[in-house]
């Protein structure tokens, strides 16, 4: 997402009348939306709506020039930094970009450039407009000195400690043949989270009972703005360079030269960057990018069109907010209008009720949408959404569709306000809302809906990985009274399962084998599967490594727990409460009695001795062992398993039909292993390879 930035100051007292009061109202609204967007990471309206408001204000100011003043959101970038971070002053302001919404506006921009250069020929660099958080990295003699967020364009927040934890940010730039490393460089770019990593992060958070992020941009912003850099380090943040501020000595003639150098100096530059000349070539590249946006691994919200020659850029110059030599081509918002048929309350694993909008199915940018998330009742009230309303839905990135707003003018009076049910839709227990909490909860521990979610999580791929035991079958077991606890799964009667609708002997036996196989899953998986609040996958691994058994963990005191890497006071308290609860103790005893024997992580491999210790590994293609088994082995050997290939990837393990990750690894010079190679490294036989990041791919400016 990219919004114009504002810190609307005082409105001028001069112009009066309806235009002035409308402008003042718009300025106030825009200021509030900026505050929500930039400071709270909690936007209340979509980008398209924001752009609409800004455009209206721009138009008013164009018609009544007296209304335009330096504090208007149309004139000034910016919001103030958070108090908790030190301020970070950019050596050169970080500008924003003017938006182009259609072919005509693109034509006008190109004409202005052409005029400014008196008709000289001009190449343009075309880049994806990455939907993340803008940051400025200050390098002194090639070493990372400091890093700041964009803030108001002149001053942002000092996030040096957090940025240092990011693998894609080189602490030291690599020397590039034929080019001196700048003595002072403000390297600018976007911090993002890849869509696949975002999905995983949210899954982990959801499964650990934490709130999920609305989209990858919010997740990136929230992760970068952590006061505790250990939290940032645990998030899959990636930095892509796209421009520079101060660069001394000024060694580049073209922006494309700068990007090619940055790529070779060890920084990521987006692979879709190209150079083009002429309106039709530019337009078709922009359209191609828009067509492919779903396939890209990061969210983008447009394209950036930049004059390539730095000398031409200088001649064209800058306006107060944005340069004359670059503009952003905005993609169409993927929105549609449809009818809100119902709002259903779904009960989560921890009893939280989430309102989900049931919609008349509608095509939004090629995907049929019939449900949208509404988060909580406060949001429904804030957006004044009523049952029966015509509503606007939006798809942002790969995320669950969002309900943006309702069309209040279209109401006929039959619309009804939504009220959270007073009784749980599943077990009819009273629903409570804790003081100060947004969430409504069902506190009945035996609520069937919660039980279903708890069991679904237990059996899920990243937990006990019980193949074939999905949402539907779990519901059948719970509804038929066959399973009321984890241990019941291990006591299921195969004949009774075979007799179920659409099961049969073969499926029942397969399921029995899958359940049986889960008895010896690694301890970390069991810990994660139990669904202890705040204990996600990676914390479960740390705990399993540190304690080696459930008994030892159950005996640990608070101090011992917080001494473990990745365990904070909140998680420690949650663990203590979990093990202090007699019902949980009984549940664990029952699991042991049912034959559960989790494998301690230490017997999977010894991390110290392993050649994989501290490495980042990506798995792709079909392996002869289950993907999860390979993942367990690699993690137990002390490596991190990532889902995306970058320059910081140490090994790509490629099975059969590896696809695009293999191509990317080859492009980046990442070492590729087959399964045997992986096994050798796991067995401790493999020698440590050379640093695969030495060879940098040339920027493919075609
Ligand atoms: S160039 C003077 N290139 O968009 C030009 N910006 O509205 C400076 N952004 O917050 C920016 N992708 O961080 C540029 N390929 C790209 C970009 C990009 C995303 C962000 C940028 C800034 C906003 C500008």
C-alpha cells in the first residue's frame, strides 16, 4: 500500500463557506487515517477510499487556491515517529511519489518529462511498487551504520537494532569489481514479508492464540517496530533496495547502474525490474506486471516509473513532496460490491468468537468471494455495517477478503444491526466479554466447537501431522461423541471408524496407521500441538531442546523458563498456568497411557556437530521422505527452514519436480543439494561449503 503522507496542521482561517468546511473535514479525516495507518498499523479504510478522499481535497484546493496551505495533507508528507524509538534524521528527505491512475495520466507524466528535457530521448526504469515499509539504511565505507523508517520523510524512527537482525540487509557491502564502494550511502528500499511467509506467520500466531495480522504490510510494519529486536529477528522480514539518498562520491550515471551495483554488493533488487523507452512499451510492462501480481511472491500495489539517467533526473528536479522524474502507476483496487447476507460467529480454539460475513458470491479480481472477515464487533460498529447492506469487499494480496465499508445510501430500512450472540452458537453457554478486551469468548472448556478446533490443530500438518484427519472428519468424530480428548484419538476403534459414512475399511486403516505414526513425533511437535497459549512452533522447538521431556518442562519454574531463548514472561506464565491445571495434567497422563512416546529432539541429530548448524535451508520438490520429516531433521540439526529462496539461503534441497525455487537458487548462486547430499550433511559427513552468496546475479535489465 502506498499513501500520500500527511500531518495536517492547522487549517487556514481565511477562506470560508462550504468548500472551506468540507476541506477542513477532509484534512482532519485524512490526518486520522494517516495516524491509524502509519502509527497504529490499523487502517480503517481501504487505499482506494483514502485516495478518493485525497483526490477530493486536491480538487477542492485546485478550485479554491486559498484553501491550499503548507499543513494540508496534499502538501506535506508525514506523521511523527513513535515516542518509544529514537528519532532518525534522513540526510536527504525521503520523498513520495505522485500517482498515475490511468493511461491519460501516464501520458501527461511522460509529456512533462519530455518537455522538461526539451525532447531529449529518455530511458525509464520500471519497478514493482513493493507494498511494505520504507526504510533508509546508512552505510559508511560499506558498513551498516544506522537504519531508520521513513516517518515524515525528513525524520523517522531509529530501527538500527532491528534492521541488523535481518538476513537480507548486509552488515558489510560486498566489494564490486570496477566500482568503489561509496564512502557514504543512504540505501533506500522496502521491508516486506513474502506472501507465503506471511501465511505461515499468521498460522503460527493463530495457533498460538495470538492475534493475526491483517496483511503482509502490517505484519512487516509491526515486526520492524518492535522494541525488542529478538522479536524482529524471529520474523521473516526481507529488504529490497529501490533507490538511494546521499551517495558519496556520486559514482553512478544511471539509476539502472546503481541497482545493478546494489545487486552485486549483496542487496536484493526485485527481479522484475526492467528498462524501457516510450509510452506503449511502458504501458504494456505495467499491464503485464498487474496481470502477474498474484504470482509474485511479495505484495505489490503498483509500478514505479523512473527516469534512468541521474543527470536527467537532476535537471527535472523535485516538487515539495515528490520528484518530477518518477511516478507511481497504481493498480486497480480489487474491490467489488455485493450483499451482506448474514454475519456468523465462528468459535476459535481458545473460545474467541469471530464474526464472519456471509456474502452473496461475487467475483473480485478473478476470484469468487462468499466470505469476508470482520475481526470483531467494534469494527462492525465503527464501519456501521448492517445485515442486508450492500457492502464493498476488497482482496488485498493473498489475504482473506476484507469487508471495507457499507453503502449506507442504498439502505431501504430493512437492514439490521448485528449483535454478537449471547449464547455460544455451538454449546449455548453464555458469551462473556472481559473488561478492556475486544474479544467475546465462550468459556466452556468442553464446548464442541472449541474441541473441534483444538483437535484440528493437534492433527494439523505442522503439529502432529496426522494425515487424513482434517476438519470434516474431526467434526464427525466430535459430533458422534467418538472423540472428546486427544487421548481418544489414540483409542479409536478402527471398525467403528470404517462404519462411518464415506469411510470404509481402507480409509479407516490408513487413518489408524497415520494416528499410530504420530505417537513418536518429535517432542517439539507435541508441545506445539497441545495448543498452549503463546507457544508457537519455534518456541516449542526451543522448549523441547532445552527440556528434553514433558516431565522436565512441567517441573520448570518461571526463571528457568524465561532464561530460554525465545521465551518471554507472557509465555512463561502461560506454560506455568497450563501445567498447574489438574485437567491438563490428567490429559497428559492419558496421552502417555494411550502410548504416546514423543521423540526428544536430541536423538534426532546433534546440532553442535552438524554441518547444518546455523544454516538456512529451503526444501522444494518431492522428496522420498515426507516433507515434514525432512523439516524436522533439518531443524533438529540446528538449521532454519525457510519457504523462500534468497541470497541468504545456504542450501536449497531439491527433490523431484523442483519448479521455480530451483531456478531462483541457480540465479542467486545458492548451493543446491539433492536428497543424498542433504542426508550426508545430516550425517555429519559433508564438508562445509564455500559461501554461496559470493556470486551475485547481474541485474536482468532487459
Ligand atoms: S522510489 C523519489 N521505488 O513507495 C522516489 N519507491 O510513494 C523514492 N516504494 O514510501 C521512492 N516500491 O518506499 C521507489 N520500487 C520503488 C518502490 C517505492 C515501493 C515506496 C517507497 C515510498 C513510496 C513512495
